[in-house]
C-alpha cells in the first residue's frame, strides 16, 4: 500500500508545493518542461522539500523513460545495467537519490554517457554539490538549490492530504501545529498526519499529535551540510553578541546530542572571537566543558547554557588570531631571515631581561630584514588597553 506522501506526489510541475523560484510561471524548470527539453541537473536542499517530487513531475509530464536509483543501495552492476538499458532505448533519465554518496567508480561509469546524452541525470542530494560531487559531473549538470518550505506551504500540503484520508476529522489548530512541528519537511508532516488518521477514530487535535510526536524535526546530520550550517550559525551568533540566537543554536546541537562538536566549537570561539578582550573566559569554558562531561545530558545543558550566555555577552576581540595569521603569512611568503646572533643558543651577548629594572631591557629579537614588522594590533577594549599600558610602563622604566 502506498504511503500518503507517495499518493500526493505531483504528476506535473504545477502541482509542486513551494519552490516557485524554479517551478513557478515562467521559471527555469517550468520553461524546460513547457519547451519539452531536459538537461542533466542536480537538485539539492534539505529533506522533504520537494527534490524527488520535482524529478518525478518532470519525467511524468514529459512522458520520459526513467529509472529511479539510490547511490547507497544500488551497486556498480545496477548502474551498468541501467546504462545498458539507456543504450538500448536511445535515451533514459536516471533519477539518483543520495547522489553525493556515489563513489568515484560509479561516477566514472556515468560520466561518458552523460556527456553523450545517452543518460540524462537528475541527481538528488542534501549536500552542497560544490563540496561533495565530482567536478567533472558537476560541470555537465545544471545545479538548482531548493529553498525551505514555509509553514504555509506545509499547511497547503496537509489540506491536499485530507482528500486522500476519507472522513478525516482534524482541528485547524492541529493542522497549524503539525505545520510548525515539521520545520519545513513536508514528507514528515504527511507521514505524521497519516499516522494520526489511522491511530484514532476521533477528531485529531493537538493532543492527538503530541501523543504521537511532540518533538520538532530539523535537518541535522553530523555528516551533512546542515550540521555545519548550525555550527556556523552558532559561532556567528556568539561573535555577533546575540545571546538568544546563541542559545537557540546551542539547543539544536544539544537536541542532536552532539556534545563533542559543541566543545570543539566553543574552544575555538573563546580564543578566536573573544580572545584578549576577556582572557579569563578560556579557563572558565574548560571548567564548563568538564562539568558537562561529568554530568552528561540532560544536565550538561546547564553549564553549557551558562557559559554560552557569558560568551555571547562578553566583549570581543580578534586581535590574537589576526596577529598569528599575519605572522604565518610572512612565513608562507618566505619573510623570515636569520635569528639575530645575540639570541642564538650559544650567544654570550644575550641580555637577560630579569637582570634589569622592570624585567625589561631593550634589544632586537626579530630577524634584521623584518625588524620593524608589527603583527599584533591592539583592539580598543579594557583588557588590551590595560595590557598595553603596563607594557608601555615597563618599556619606559616606570
């Protein structure tokens, strides 16, 4: 028996929900179908937003011979057989799900046949093809990014779904709740309303939905782009001093149970983005990580939430990372030079600073050819200004 999501799969492009930038009137995929012309393409975006639906709508509306395959399930011999079938019939569309998981052998099999036009590829992927897919394949395909569906898009899909669920009784509030719960994943929403329909003989309410699933779905796979997008947003929110956004993305990472990524990213942030503006935060972060490790989830959220609030509200400085990157840039360019003789291991001319007032004595440390190079550029914050003042007093013998 077909599941509801399959029953609702669009038969033509105009039936696709959302993605109006691709399938709306006079948009690129709509025009390709209207002109009865198809090129190899890659559709990428989050799960449940219409990649497979668009692929099926294209081949159905154009009445094209096609084969649906999965890069993780189908092996090399399956692809060989599909290409043989394409050769026998003159042309065939290969719709390949999880396309980013195709290994090099499988991609190499496809390449010459895409080039000749024997195979028209529609690759479906949740990963950015610019990162995950062979450049040779990529250059022979048009790449289209699908956008997230809105709650209104999900609601439209649920209203259509009611036609396939005889005599369904569901409150408007429950429809709204499922639409928000789905977080842009229409397939999730359709599966949920179908389970609700078959699991109760009464009207479906918010309480009915909560008994089945009260946990919102969001795209977060530790091996995919969504994971790195959340980590990126997490760091940028702390860097931007938005405490609420910082806590939101922390909550998403916690919900995914991804404590290791939280620890690593916070350890970067505390030195990259806060740095010398609040150097005491580094040890406090390590203490919070230790506490989180000690108690585990769900209690780990407490020390992590506290340290993230402090980091988001803290003054920021990137002077340390800028300084070391400037120094490394000189090394990469070959701007090095010899170590001055008086600070070499065997030197007898080295002036030992601790033998002088304020533990400071003027002498040269940088190589001669970059003697005036300045890597560290002070930021105007309380700690760095204070450190600079102490440095100047030491140099001036005060």
